[in-house]
C-alpha cells in the first residue's frame, strides 16, 4: 500500500501577528502568520495546486529517482510553492517504528520534539494535523510504517491554519503519486539493506564486507592511504552452546555484536564474518590506529557479562588479528588471509590477545 502522506500545518512559536487589509499585504509580507496567509490567499494558492501541469511536474520529478531522500527533497521543493510555510520536513518510519528525517528545510533543533510528536500522531491516525500553537496543543502530549510531510511556522497563528476543501483535495491528489514513489523507494532500500545485513546480529554480512573491502582497497591503493582489517573470534564460544543451548548462544552473539559495534568508530564497517567470527574494515587507518580499535574491543568483550539477563553471567574473551594495507598485504584477499592468520596465531599463543600480521617479506624467514 502507498505510504500515508499527510501535511501537518502549524506553528512552533508563541508570538502572534497583527492583521492588515488584504490590499496592503502579500505572501511575502513579514509578520503574517500561516493561518492568515492561507485564508487571505486561498484563491491564489488553490490556483497553483489545481493546475494540470503541477500534477505532471510532481509525477515526473518523484519517478525520476529511487532515492527516498531525493524524493523527499523534491516534494518539499514543490510543496513550498503550494503552502506558504517557512519550515518543512519529510519524516519516515521504519518497520520498528524508528523515525528519521528524510529531508528538511529551515528547521531548528528546538523543533525536534514537535516534529516527532506530529509525525507519530499523523501516522497513527491517518489524518491531517493542524494547530495554531504546537506548544499548547494537548494532542502532542499523548505519549506504523509511513511518511509524513510537515509544514511549520516559527510564529504561532491566530487560529489553526486551514485549507479549503477544494485545496485540500487538490493537495491530496498531488501527494498521492509522491506517496507511491516514496513507498517504492523505501521498500527497495529496506530490501537492499536486508541483502547485506546479518539476520541475527544486524551487522553487515560477509557479502557486504567483501564488497566494501575490495572498494576500499582500490581507493587506498589509488590515494596512497592506509587501510586495516580486524578479524575477531570469540574464545571458547562453543562452551556457551554446550552449556546453555543454541538459543542462548545466539543471544550471546547478539550481545557480542553490540559490544563490537559500540567499540568501533563511525567510519568503521562492522560485519559478522560467520559463526562467532567478526570483521571490521577500518578506512584510512594504519597499524597503530587499528591496534587501538582492536584492543578496545578486546577489553570490552572481556569486561562484558554475557547472558546476565538469563541468569548465567557468562564471561568470554576474544582473539584479534590485524592486517594493514600495504604493510601486511597488497590486495583485499591478501588482507583477509593475513588478518585471519594473525588471529589464529593469537589462538595458538593462548587466546585473549591481539596480534598484527607480518609483512609478506617476513614470511620467508
């Protein structure tokens, strides 16, 4: 079904405005609140949204891309000519109910709470939302998958902004193809995300890791920048499965993934390589920086109490192998082999440690 797409027209401030005669004002006259502009210039605005070329334009625009963010930017560009509000946003919700702003215009940080409250209200009810003053609107104090188009004014209005039935009908017609296009783009993005994501841990999978590593290897070689790879294996993980069963083993893997992801940097690509093995691609990172990330992960894994919620209080450690381009290898496959060998060397030496791969020239010694 199409993504429900609703305009939330309102204000985010407190100050009102003084009315003047219609002959003395225009849509750009400073000090006019949104409700006044909509009321006085209803005929002008309705003429804009009822034009046939307006529908043709929006259909062509939103069907020219499969990027949700680009579609959101395009609809804000058009909607700003339909409704004279200074602040805009397109907010979407994923399957878990997490909200994200796909595109925005002239928003300020203090508008965040109101933005979230309006989006949740409109998605839950499938209705348009209008308010004269968001700070005093009790509907937003009431503690779905979709998207919402919001138009906001920093100043409060004399009354709740209203669109005439004819204009509201025309705006709905214009937004219908937007809803379909955005729904398709969001669904495609979710499918693409699933194809590169490990079902259990929600980290990237080995398929994505290999693609990223090959891309980053080429970039690093071209630019003369370092690139590092970490291989991490949980020590004694088989004992968790043997002692507590595979369900608890899976939960322990999820916890380990969270610790590793939380220990990595924003630019690092964190993946589950397979079983209880994890891998991190560290762009623009030499051996020293990679060692710092690997040591932080090793320490946090050792300090974490696994399966505490199940009453087991299990402790685990990990072995970490580090390989760096061009020191340890010259290709993506070479990095994987080198990091894997370094990790197994830690295992052989007693586990719970970190070791860098030797340079290719050193292997003959």
